[in-house]
């Protein structure tokens, strides 16, 4: 019987230059769905959690979901799962574009990378033909140049690659595909760079859509989901028209928009960098991932070239968080970050932390080598992004290790706005309580897409919750985290969840694979994934005290704006959250693990 | 009264509109004066705090209106 899994894993050992195709255990696949869930399971079965993330003993699992490459809305996503060199915990970074779908069209659910090549190399896959090729000529090139060169050499190939940041082992380096799509967070690009692997090209010559278990059922549920996506105000109108950057004004208006490294939470100039202004002054057209009916991407023009524009987190990070009010500089910094192959959130927030260190006199002017880290200095965000990406200047090298290590170096760790050493995104958890619990308990550290509580707390979706209350936010956080783990495992884009719920995801996965998930068992599968990641972190040496927020959010009330006076009430929410999860002291109890079949 | 408009609600309108306050004014009446249909407003903030459209308004309030939007 057909299923949308290929049933094949490609194992590439870079040390001895061998490639081997292995069978995917379909029972295991169904239990962990795919993508983030199955990737974590495959990874944990092979790698010791205390491994040095940048050593040859670490491995990387690049994996699609069962809906990747199927005729479903946004069926294009893949994940990069490994141990993070930034956090020392699980990394699982998600990306769209087309590459993940092409990998499946070529016949593979996943690639496992192991070992380390002696010299720079890249992989070229054409259906069942796989070769390891010399990448000396590509080493040191930017993401776009490398992609372009490989597209010329292998006509029709879809290219995944790292940039200079991954090569120089920046701890915030991304894995990029199609030039501007990023598996951005947790330094996954550095792990690939540590293996001397520059790129993976994939060409599929025989297939352009995945066969599924029940074609008619999938067609029916897909057309139902498409209608919901089109009718929904967010996915049908808001995201296509303004992209994610429409959030700039909303989050600023509720006084929870971190400004100048979170010293303030309202920026009176934010409208100059909003989604509305981006649309009016810079938008050329929308950008679409493969099979996406939404098209939240922004294409902008820089120096006569059409390039990927910034999304919300990036606009915030390089914008208000660095005191910048000019979108032109933000567009350029975003482009530079993509060219370097670095994570825009971590890079921009590290620059913001450096600006606060400079403001307070801890970083000296002479360390800045001609480009002072002054709030609002547009040139600084572009130049320091390049210096971090290339590992240039002593300070640039230090900043490439992320804000935690930067601020520790100067003796002021409290200035780093991180959870588990990873930079926080663009919502102040003092003014929005529920997002604080998901920040603090995210298995991959500071992150908004592990349980997007902004949807109910700010956007009123699926129902409105009072943002400053704590009520039963711990229960909401758990459900959101579990559902997100499902979506990340399925191969669909998280943005579909504005329009779709667990019932639709279950129907889609069942039609594609022949599973029998219902809402409860699907959420339980998500819970299983969340707990599995937590087990990895425990074995990797996570301390329970790391489920926390930066001191600034716990002890310094918001000073200005409509959320003035608020602090995160994490200490009240956390014990209730652990109880709801069946965890004791930050980790699953034996009973919880048994209940979930772990 | 200061009313801030965002996203599509700005189309063919100003970004910030000054609406004369009258006793008993609530969100619905305010939308009436602006010619905005209630179903086009998904987020209704009074001084940065979410409210339902039947919430009464004071002369010194700052109102922010958003259509359905999202991101992340
Ligand atoms: S909604 Fe945006 S990020 Fe998601 S698949 Fe579509 S274009 Fe890509």
C-alpha cells in the first residue's frame, strides 16, 4: 500500500566518503510522525547526548515530514535536528522553500550526516545517484554565490548550503536553502560546517508530487483546508498582504515590543519599520514557499536586485531592538545575514546586546574598529552582521558566539536576553504572560515557535485570552507546544494553524500515510515528541534552573508605555506547568514516560 | 479622541484620526463614525488593552484598531 513516506534514509559518512541507503522503520515513523519528532528519535538512537556538538562524533538528521511533497497546503517543510553548539541541547530548526520536497521527490525521507570530511566537500544527489564532490572552490563563498555556482553546475538542482558563518563555526549559523530560506536557529549551520560540508544539491527527475495512502481522501481534506485557509482573516488576507511584519504595530501598541535590547517595551517610531511601511515603500511582490497558498514572504529590491525581505522578528531585531528606524538598513542587514548564512534573530539580538554593552561603557570604542555600536547606527547593523558572519575582528569573532558568551566575556551576563543561551524573539514576556512560559520551557531555548501563545493572547486566535493574566496559561502553553510539535513533524508550515486545528492535521496525516490519528492521539504524539526532546536535554546535562527567563524580565518592571509596571509571573506558572506535563523538577517522571511509550 | 488605524483599515483613511468624543460612545458607535464594519476589526485596544466592541470609551482614551492579522 502506498504511503507518503519514501521509506528510505540516506546515510552519508563524510569521514570515509560512503553513502548508503537504509530502510525507514515505518512503525517508528508513524509513532513519531516525521520531521521534528522522527528526526529527534533517529538522532537520539545514534548519538550520545553529551557529545561535543562540533565534533565528528555529532551527527545531523535532515528530515522531511509525511506531508512534505504531498499535494497539501504548505507541504514543503523539513527540519535539521542535531545537538546545538549554542545551547548544548537539542536543536531542531525548520525551513520551507522547496528543497525538502525535492529530497522526497528524489526518493528520501531523510539524510543522516556523520563524521567529518578531510577537506571541504558537497553532496550531489540525482535520484538514486549520490556523489561526494570537492568544494574547495565554494569554501568561503556567500550563500547566494555558492547556490548560483551549484545551480550552474547541476542544472535544475535544489540547493541547501551554509555560508561563511557555518564555515567559521559561528554558533548562530543557519542552514540555508534556495538562498534565502533558513533552518535558522541554534547554530545548526556550524554543525554542518564542522563536518566540512558546504552544500547538498538535490535533483529529482521522475517525480513532482508524492504518492499517498488515499488519494481521494487527501484531495477532499485538502480542498476543505484550502477553503479554510482562504477564508481565514490571517492566512487569507493578513499574512499575504502584510507578511508577518504586520505584528510590529500590534505588539508595539500593547507595549510589549522590546526596544534597545529590552530596556524599553514601546518604540514611538516603530511605524517607520512596520509591515504597513514595508508594503508601501519596499515590497515588490510576495514570496511563496513550494505548495504554499499563503505567501507570507516579502520580496524587496536592493541595488536593483530582487531579494528576500525581512520578516517580523528580523525587522524587530535589527530595528527597534537596535534603535534603528530606517527599513533600508534593516533590508540590507537581513540580506547580509542571509548571505553569511546566519540566524537573523540571534545576530540582531547579539548586536543589540553589544550596543547595550557599548552604551554602558563595557565595550570600548577602539574595539569597534571604526564602526561604533551606537543605538540607531544603520551602518553598524550591516557591518557587524558581516563581521560576525565572516569571523572578522576580535569583537566580531566573539559576537559570532552569540550574546550569552559575549556578555559573559564582559562580566555582564544579565545583558544577554537569552533562554538556555539562545536569543529571545520579539515579544516582551512581562506584558504577555503566556509567551513567557513557552520561552522558559522551550527545549531549544529562547524561541517563539515552540508554542505561539501570541495567537490567543494578542491576536485572539483561536480564542482571546487576557495577556496580563496567568489563569490557565500553563495548560494552553502545553497544548500549543504539543500541537506545534505535531505540525513541525508533519511537514506543514506552522502558519497554517491560524486556520486549521488538530482535527484537520489528523485527517491530512491519516490520508497521506494510512495512520488512524484522532485529535487526542495526535496531540499525544506531539506530547511524546516534546518529552523526547526534554529527555535529550536532561541527558545532555540540562539543569532545571535553566527553565527560566532573563533577570530583566523577572525583576525589572517595564518602565514606560501601556504595559508599564508589569513583570513576568513565571514563578507562579512554572510549577503548574510541570504538573500539567507530568514532570518533576523540570523532567518527565517515569510514569509520564511510560504513558507516552518512551 | 485619538484613534490609531492599522493594516487594511488605513486604506483610504488617515493613520491617526481625531474623533470627537460624546457621552456614551462605545466601540460600535466609534466604528460607525469611521465607516468601518465591526466584522473588519479583530483587535480593539483601548490604551493598549484588549476590549470588546461594546466597551465604553472615555474622552482621553487612545484607541487602536486592527483587522485580522497574524504572523510569528
Ligand atoms: S506561510 Fe510563509 S513561511 Fe509558511 S510556507 Fe507559506 S510562504 Fe513559507
